[in-house]
């Protein structure tokens, strides 16, 4: 029998306001942190994958600013993932 490792993420922090749910996740098996944003009003969802130089709590508190800085256009039409900033 072959064991399959199912990647899991640990919820480090989450908050919700005005239909926008923001979650700070640690992906232990892959050893990275991300911030996932889900807007129930526009159905927009995106994930910001953090680099070692990103301040996780700052990205968690200001995900739309970081998404804009990374050039992510949020039109609500599909799920998007923003890549880490270059060091």
C-alpha cells in the first residue's frame, strides 16, 4: 500500500468584514505562507504567496494593497494567484 501525503495548511489567522474573508495560512509540508482573500460580494478570490522578506501580518492586514503592488488585477471573474515578490 502506498501512502499519499495530503498537503494541509494551518490557519494562523483569519478575519471577515463586509463580505471579505482574509486568511493567513502556513503550508507546512511545502514550507511557505500565503494569504487567501475571498470576497463574497464579487466572487473574487486570490492568494498571495509570501516570500521570506514579506511581513506576513502586514500582507494579512493589507492584502489588496499587496495585490495591487504585485500587479494583480481583481475583476472578480476568476481565481487568481499572485507570485512572491522578487528579492
